[in-house]
């Protein structure tokens, strides 16, 4: 059986040193690579580029796309000015991932977005973010969503919509997840629906209502999947959805 190739859009890291000040690296945390290889896929890192022809060639090579966590989304991309709570942004990465997702979707290949990847999907299609959870209405966003340690530990509960594709992938509708974010979804993009929430109304997952698999989750299943069969199954189902086309 030929294994699907899963493209991974990398993060960008600026390394400052006396010898090489401001040197940039495209990088992927090993957890993402392992989550693909452990569950039946072949990971392929797709370096950041502004060249559309290169991105189109990337998409010819892959069977599915994984969007990783990382910096905040530039609020200018969804029509808002930056607020004081905004963290580090990378406009070049935003531009690259927005273009890449559009090409992958046009090719009818599945997309899984994790943390920032969820936020990228929502803002790409017309949704918005709370630039910080503290901007949510009073009484919402009250749980701890930036755990300090134990990345594989489920920090809080979420509830998954029983009729969602996500519930099918996970095999259950109530679970605990880890949490490493300070931004969260506000207005949901047209064509998407909320399919998981935390008890404090923070959106934990969205999925496209039509047009093929586009799923985003706010937690980090790649940090949990080694010892958590439910999180491993999420990756396995995504990879199995990624039909080999090459």
C-alpha cells in the first residue's frame, strides 16, 4: 500500500547571533513529523516561498496539507488594527499559507490546521479572531488556555458535536485536550461551523460544511498522540482521507 504524502507548512524562526544576525530558518517541530509517520503517512516539509508556481508544484506532490502552530495571525489580514495584546506576527508566513491553502483546496485535497492553523483557516475565509482571550465577553474565556508545562497532558475538557466529521475521526464527543494559545476564534468564517467548544465558550474546532475536508483544531494533538489513541486516530483518519494521487 502506497502511503499518502502529507505536506507540512513550516514555521519561520529568526536566529540572532554575532556571526549570523537575523538569519531565518524554516522549521517543523518533530512532533508533527512523528504524528504523520506514526499514523501511516510520509511527511514532506514545504519551505516558505512567495512563488506561486513553486506552491503549485508542492501541491502536485502532496496528498494532504498540515498547518502547524506558531505566531499570531496579522490582524490586518482580517480587517482589524493590532491591539496591545497582539503577540509576534509573521506577515510573510501568513501570505504563504493563505496562498498555499487556496491551491490545496482547489485541488480537492484535505487540510488539517492545528492551533495557528485553525486560526489561519478561519481568517482566510472571512472570519475574525479575538486578538487575546481577555477580549472575549465577560464570563467567557476564563479557563487556563496557556498551560506552562506537560505538553501531552489534557488541561481542560471539550465537547464535540456528535454529528460532526471531527467526532467521527475522534470516535468520541467528550475529551480533554492540551492548550497553548492566547488568541481564539471570534466571528466564524462563512462555510464553516463550530464543531467543538471548551466549557468557557472558547472555540476548539471548526470544519468546512461543504467542498471537501478542511478541519481546524485549537489544541495540539501532535503533542499528545504518542500515548493517546484518540489523538493518534485523528491523524490516522486525516491521513487516510488523503488519497494518493501521484
